[in-house]
C-alpha cells in the first residue's frame, strides 16, 4: 500500500480478490455480502486502524517463503500403485 493512503474494507477485499493474500487466485469473489458490508449496515464501519490490522494479518502471509507444492509426489505414488495393481492382475490372469 502506498504511504499516506487510508485502509478501507474495500481495498482489503480488493487485495484479497487479486491474490495478494496468497490464499486465492486473482479473481473477484462473488460474495452476497462483501467484506465490511455487515459493519457498515450496522452503522459502525470499521475504522482505518482496524482495517490496517486486518490487512497486516492477511497480507503478511506473502512475506513467508512459499511452500513447494507436493501434489506431484502423490500423483507419482498413485501412478505407481495403479501400475503395480495392473501388473499383478495381468500376472494373475496369465497364470490362470
């Protein structure tokens, strides 16, 4: 965020929607009640300080080193399991 700008719930939602929190892709969230709507409807919109604290906790995740995706390891394990099962079934059918 640029120095001298005020944190708002709309800017925080925009940061989250654009993937800056690290937990979702860059795509707008079609929420029925967007972030901050309940507070504003109740007559107590979040203060810039409160939004700044929430933003710091949310956007802070980007400063941590990214974890490596481990999905490919499980895909190889599954492929080996399926290949082993097919080879075992083929051998069993051959011996019958």
